[in-house]
C-alpha cells in the first residue's frame, strides 16, 4: 500500500475515534443538562432537601460539598506538595523511590468504595470520629494524594534544569532554589492539578457514603461556632454531599419528585465539575502569563 495512502487512512481512523469519544461525551453531558437545567433555580440551590414531600432543594448538600472539598484540599495539598518536591528534587533513583512510586500508582488505582471502607474502619470506627466531615475529608485525602502528588511532581520536573543551575550560580542553596525558582515557575501546573483534583473530590460519592454519612441535618447558619453541632463549620457533624444525595434519593424512592431533584442535582454537579476543568485550563494559562510576563 502506498505510504501516503496508509497515513491518510490511519489519520482518518484516529480522527474518527476522537470524534466518537467527543460525541459520546457531548451526548452524555447534553442529556444530563437538558434534563436538569429546567429544575435549577435560586430556590433549588438554597433550600434544604425534603424526604416525603416535593419542592425541596440541595442547599445543605451543596454547602457540604464545598466545605468538604475545602477541608480535603487543606489536608492533602501540603502533603502532596512536600511529597512532590521530595520525589522531584531530592529523591534518588533507587529501590526506595521505586517502591514509593509504585505504591502511589497502586493507591491511585484503588476503587473509591475500597477507600471508603478503609476510611470507615479506620476513621469512623477505630479513631471514633463517627460519620463526619472530618472522616470524609481524611478518606478523600487518601483518594486524592496519588493524583495530586504525581501532578505536582510532573509540574516540577517540567521546569528546565537550567533554571536550577541559574539559582545555584547566584549562590542559592538547593532548598532556596527549589522554593524561590522551581516552585514559582511550576505554579500554573500545580494549580491545574489542584483544580482537576478538586473536580474529582467534588463528584465523589462511594467513599463518602461510608465516612461522611448519608444524612444532612439542618444547619444553623447564624451560629458559626465550630463547637456547636448545628454549626456549618463543625467538622464532626455528618454531611451528605451532592453526589451522595443523588445516589440516595434514587435508591430510597421516598421522595415524590425524586426524578426532578436528581436531574437538577446532577446538572449542578456536572456544571461544577466543568467549571473546575475550565478554571484549571484558563487559570493555569493566565497565571503562567503573569509569572513569565508573556502575552
């Protein structure tokens, strides 16, 4: 066969596969958004859910999702940043780092339900944290660490070694070079990894069913004292998230307008995840242009 003809055929096949994937994704997102957008309103986003009557919203679940996301990132990001810096800048290529990287890969491939059962046995039962936001955040930390660590490590490795040599030539120590030269240059990539992992955390359900719980008690938004069990900031209270709420109302079947609430909540979840992804792409580029002063 003529090489040029074979190249055109192969290229056409690849374009066809890519187009099919995009078409499936667009159809899935379009179906969810078309069904869910008519049910989204300000009242839907701010009112609490109802179990045996129609007209409820997802206000508490939406707040729980963002609060859990923030707490998880506060725990996992410093650990991932330290691990990424060590693996990229200090770790030697020996069996120890090989074992660590292999462990990270294995941890990233674990099903989320396994992580949830681990969190249930360790944090809920053994540490006696109960079904709480803290238990969910710690479980999601194990779920999120591999992705975030590898993302940070790859962002640091992408910085040319000449940048490090420039820091050394100015008399900077290795730590000063890493913190003042390498990490600032890698901030756009690190930010992209953080936002993408945030989307993954926001849409997680299986791990939270066993750790954060399946109940959403009424919150006292006038009392922000973390010691109060009804306070939104109390990390020891149970917290049903948006993803868990979607699973729950479809499995219980006790909500009269379960289909409408599920469709609206799914659309809200998809929109939030899409925003995380777009923010990662455009925020990373904008930050890179600002740091490098490029147009």
